[in-house]
């Protein structure tokens, strides 16, 4: 069993992704399965999944399928891990998936102490424009509020009748009422598109590995009721965490010194990058001679996961830095420039989509 547990509500950093994948019986991700894989897929940042061939076949054979993700509108900013999720949702959207984004206002109320009304206001003012600014197509994305979707509530209630308290404790480690409500509601969300379309269909849920317990609980439930023929088991796709730039935990709002949130003041982002943990050597002479220990370098990881789209450009950065041609101060300067450009573009796109909020498509219940 892995030394570290997976906690959907925590900030722990996974040390051995291969061990986690083996323990939970996940498939190793093969980018060759998917046409035109995105940079997260190409670079091994997407590392595992479940029932991925079914999704691949849907893309290649142009069969109907869906991709779903959610918004928990409990904070004023989002972290870079959310950007990774949206990158993968965007990939499937661009490859034919019917796209759903749920606003988890019930989960925000049950597990985060945010009222349903406040959660919806935050979603409209920030989260929905932010997800669109990160790349989702406003014309092809369907949004809905958990609290207003009675079909999701019905599906969650049905799931709650089939899941035992001991099973829940086995998956999550505890059984707090708010978390139970959140988990069964998420089951309703994950299978809602199938119920809405009135037939079993392939669905893919891209998440960070910390969300695996939710996926596992849903799949166990669907396996239990498979004789009904109502639903197809959901597929899932897992990406690695973006480590905190101090190298300690996954990047999150709980660690402001090592995290860059979205949106962010460019001066704050620059300060975080310039104080980041690097793989640089003790002296300039050693750096020139030996090069950086690049696998320990958080700034290179930031470029790799979020800021450099071109594989050719990333390879040059890698080779120059590893050989000693590039210094730690130089890679930090490059990251600052690219992060500033990203943040500036994000702010512009946020303004654009805030003005278009009335064009957002909400599901008709």
C-alpha cells in the first residue's frame, strides 16, 4: 500500500505516482491512444486513467460521448491545477465530446460553509468566466447548478441507498455528513449526462489524482447496478499535481509562499518564482560545469506543466539548463516573463467573458 493516502480535501504531495497507480489498479496512460495529444498528455503529466480505450474509440469512430468537470465556488481564486483540468476538458471538447461543467453549490454549502446563493454569485462573477478564459468554448459548454438540477438530486439519492457507511469509510477514511452528501451528489453529477440523454454512453472525467476516491466510489456503485443497463461505467483521466514552488506540497491557497493563484498580481507571481526551489548548484562555477539537477527544479516544472506549449522550445530549455549553459537566474527570468504574459492574457479574457455571461448556456432542466 502506498505510504501516502489520497485525500480529495487535502494538500499532500504524491511521491510515487507509479505506486499509487498500481495500488488503485489504474491503467498507465498511453498518449498514442489519442489523436493530437495535448502537452500534458505528451509530457507524461497525464499518467493514468480508467477505461481509456473506450474514450479513444469514441473519438476515432466519432461516437457520442461526454466530458464533465466541476466548479466548487468556495474561494476568490483558482490554482494552477485547475488549469490542467481545463486543458484536458478542452482537449476532449475539441475532439467531439459533449461538455458539461457543474457548479457545485451544494458541495460548497455542505463541505465549505458557503451558502448556495453566494456560491452561485461567485460562479457567475468569477468561476464561469475563468473556465472560459482558460480555453473552454462558450458555444459548446453546458453549465448547471447542482442545487437546481433535480435529476442530479434523484441520482444522488438512488446512489445513497446502495452505498454503505463502511464502504464510505473505506474509500475516504471517515464519514462526515457533509462529505457523504458531497460524494453521493458527485455520483449524480458524473452520470447525469447519461440520464439526460436517456441512454448509456461513454463519459470521461479528467481530474487530479487526489480525486480518485470520488471516481472509485462512482464506479463501484455503477458496477453494483449494472444489471439495470441504465449506465455505462465512467472513464477517468489523472494528471499529476503541480508541486508548490518550494517543493513541499501540491500548489494550493494554503501555501501562498509556494503557490501562484489565478488571477494573480504579477509582482506577487514574480516574487514566488524568484524564491522558488531550483536544481541549481552551490556556485556559479559548479553550475557551468555540472549543469542543474533538473528533476528537482520547480521552475522548470512550472514551465513544463503550464507555460511552454512547444515541445521543441521546452527541450532547448531542458538541454541548456541541464548542461550548464543556462543558469537558475535565467530560467527564473524566463518563467517570470511567460507567467506575466499568461496572467495578462487571462485578465483580458476574463473581462471579455464577464461581459458575455448572458451568452453562457445553462442546461434546461
